[in-house]
C-alpha cells in the first residue's frame, strides 16, 4: 500500500489550478507537481479522504515519492484499508463513503461492475430523489426516517397478455415507502423499501404486490480493526427477458420472477508493526429466485425453476511491509461453500493467490500473481475445475473517486482480460468502463453484485468508486438457473451542469451455457444495449427528464432470431409543496421476450406498448 501525502484542500487547489491552467486544470496541476488528492473534502468522511490519498494523479505522480510503507510503517498507517478481491486476490480500498476507520468487506466476485441505468422503480419514479453519476457522497448526518406514499394511474395501450393478445388496461399503483439513512463516524445506513400494490381494472387476476428493496448498513465495532456490513436487495424480473435492461413498469404476475439477496458479515484487520497487515473476513449470504416454472421451446424441459442458495464466504489476506524498495508481497485465500437447490447445492470454490507488486509511481503498481483454484458445481454434466491461476496487470488510483485496473489473467479455467475503470475526464464529465469474463450462475452473480455494490442516499445501487449506477439484474435476459461463462462489457459517460445532466453508454452481456441444473435445460443468450438519459431543471420546482434505450437480444441456440428491445420515456415533475410532488410520464416500449421460450401459461410474444402515467408523491416528515 502507499502512504498519503500532505496538502491543502482538494477543491481549493483544483480551482486555483483551473484558474492558472484555463480549460485544462490538469496542466496546471502537472506543472506545479501538486499532490492535491490526499485532502479533506467538505461533506466527505475523513476515512474516505484517507482512502483517496492512496493515489495521486498519474499526470502529477512520479517515482520520487514514497512508494510503499517502509519498515515500522505497515499498511496500518492508513486507517481505512481494503480487503481482498477474489477476482484478483488483491487488497482494495474501502468504499469512498463508509464511516472513518471501517475495515472493508471483501469483494467476493470475479466480475467487474456493469455500469448503466439503475433499475427504474415504476410509475411515479423514486420518492427519495435521483442521484447523478459521480455525484458527491452523502454528508455526515444523524438518523433520518422518511415515510412516504405514491399513488399513480397508468393507462396502457398495446403490449400483450398471457395469451399473446394485445391488451389495454388501466392500472392503479399504490406505493407506500420508507427511507432510513444515517452517516456518522461509526456507522452508515441506507435502507429504502417501496412495495407497490398493482390493481388492474380489467385483469383483476393479475393484481399483485411488487417488491422493491435496496439497503446497506456498515457498523464500526472497533475503529480500524473490526466492522460489520450487511446488504438487502429485492426486485422483480421479467422471466422471459426481452425488456430494456433497466426494467419496465408493467410486468404481469405470470411473467415475473422475484429475485432477492441478503448478506451480513464481519471483517477484521490487524497490523503487525514491521511485518505486515492481516485481514480476515466472513460473509453469510442468502439469495433466491421465485416465480413460475419456465419451459424452453418444444423440449418440455424447464430453463428456470425456483431456486435458492445459502453461501458462506471466507477470506484471509496477509500483506507484507516492503521486502525490497518498491516491492511488497501478498498472499490471499478466498473460499466459499453453498447449500441450496439445483446445481448450487454442494457447490464450493477456493482461490489461493500469491502476488508480488512493484510501485512504479506513487499511486500505481505493476502486479504479477500466481496461484491455484478449485471450483465445483453439481450440474449436468458436473463441473469440476482444478487448475493453476495467474495474472499480470496494472492497478492505479490516480485521484479521488477514480481507478484503473487492467489485467490479463487465467481464472475459472480460461484466459481473459479484465478491466475496471472510472476516470474524471473533466470537472463535469466522468467516464466509466468495465470488462470481465467469469464462471457463475445468474443467482450467484446477483449475490456477488449485491455484496460488492453500495447504496447511495437516494436508494440506488452504485459502484464503490465514482458512484455510477450499476445493473444488479438485467431485464433483457431470460432468468435461468444454469451455469454460464459470462462476458460483461460496459462503457458509460455522464456530464453534469448546474441545471442539466446527460448520460449515455453501451453495455453487452453474453451468457454461454456451460452446464444445466439437474432436471432442467438452458440456453446461451446475448443482450447488447445503448442508452441515453437527460434531465433539465426548468425551475427550482419543475424538472424535465427524458430516457431512451435500444437493444438487441438473442438466444440463437433455440432457433430464434435476434429481437429488438426499446423504451422511450419523457416525464415532467413539479414539486407543489415541500412534501408533495406531481408528475406526468409518457412511455413507449416493447415487450418482446426471448423468441422460442414460454413461461407460466402463456407464450412470449412481441408487441409495442404505450403508457401515460399520472402520479402524486408525498412524504411524511
């Protein structure tokens, strides 16, 4: 690990540099060789600032600064160190907005985050507000409990019913909600629950209660040594897929799967002066997918059956003090055991990684890793991987709220590149990109994604660096309980102004079937999507927002053609009083489903649907 530098306030220095360097403040920063990134920033906890100090700007960084802690200066000199990433075996910094002195939970997954539009919460939008990607983290605050209520009326035209016939309807949504937030020196809570009662005027047998929960809690039990972290997530997915990745406001009972994931676990860290730092973590997780059995084509075999899994994950990492100038050594062990249904019952994994790191600049290092992996799934056919692993790459944290991790590695039995990047291009524009290839089930991926993401003060799942929205579930893909070799790629850019924000990006997920669950079948599928979102503050109380999404989805192994998915949405919201907001929303979308598959009692068809939604939102605070 690297030691933070000293300097004045980040924002002040950047402003001064901007004044001297004109439109490109980085030039001025480079010219002055200013280490302005290890600072206190207003509204950001001190522990976050210390983490930010792990890296300087690549343009301003150089090899003259202190590369690694010297003898007698172990990693404990930094009061907020990270735990292991099972995808790399490396030590990662804690989340930027966790309480000061917290020990980070391990990143147990092997995939990079999929940047994109966060799942929309249905008619009326998010009662708690909307975060902009790259927006500041939550300021320290006491406990706040905000109950609320949204009532909306939605008129739909087109689409399709269970029988594949277009159907028009009036839909009433009644959505009580509660938001609980707290951000203090020893804890952070972000919990948002919005169940929605859905009442159909013509199709009363489809009346339902849709669940929507997203929460995170971090409790520091002993500063710099012991912390407890928990997550909770529940959403509704389109079983047959074929929707835009961010979700849809109309999802009939027979067409949906309820996906949920919960986890809790402690993390302990202890520094041995002159020797190194030991980090131990444990995470217990429960995840499930429930809904109607779904059958693939004429085979009669189900590609989805309700399933659940209880997972226990253990992690142990030891990082030495520098053994040579600019070199240190790290050994990491990550293990997991599963109990549940389907191919996850009795599954287990083990990763052992030995890594040598070389600090070529103050806040970046080259890494060379070698180790061993053992993976087993009770699938058909059984999946058993016993293999050597290796990776070579670069890890840089050039400035606050940015990172660049590039690797080429052999993991999960195959070679593949890995990319995780968040870079502020300008003071207003942030670019994020990711690429990874892993071996997992959809439920296992959901479990890991929930544990690895954080929840901001608006109830959105975001990345730990840059606070970009991430997709925890992808509505474009059919829900399956098979084992896949999954490739995820995404690139996303957002620009913010005082009254406007513009975001756009492209994402692609490819799931190649490796093995099926006992008694079932599966198929490979791919979804590629481009999205753009814009919002404008017309007045202090009046907001205009627009969203567009177009994608291509296919499951060619079923003999189906590539199908298009699209959604276009325009809304206007007016804050009538401090507690009351009215909104009008117009949406056009299609509901294609994956061609050739069935779900419940009907067949996935194709049809465009238009909706007009009028909503009233209020909070009781």
